[in-house]
């Protein structure tokens, strides 16, 4: 499973999401990943719930192909503010 495959799954399962997946910093294995996910679906949701959306989207891939996932989740407004 490629990083692009994982991004596509997240983007398909979470409304209007934009996902970027990379190898977790300092890791050399492709099953220890970092993901940044931006979606208006996160609006008003606690961070824990936002992360659950992503884990639910990845479903069985979290136990079969992905062993660790460092998540950063943002609403579009939060992500825009971060970039300023």
C-alpha cells in the first residue's frame, strides 16, 4: 500500500478531506506513518473524535498495513491560520 493509496482512502471516507501521508520522522519503515488531514467535517469536533474519523476511515488497514500513525487534523480555517 502506497502513501497515495492511504491518502485516497482517507479522502474518500471523510467528507471534503485533503490528506497528506509521509513516513514518520526518524522512521525507515513504510508502516510507521504521519498524516495531516484537513476537513470541514472536523468543525466542532474534539481532537479525539477527529482522530477517530481517520482511524475509522482506515479501518482494517490500521492493523494489517499500518502499524503506527502520527496524526495532525485540522479544519480548513485552522490549517489556513497555521500557514500564516
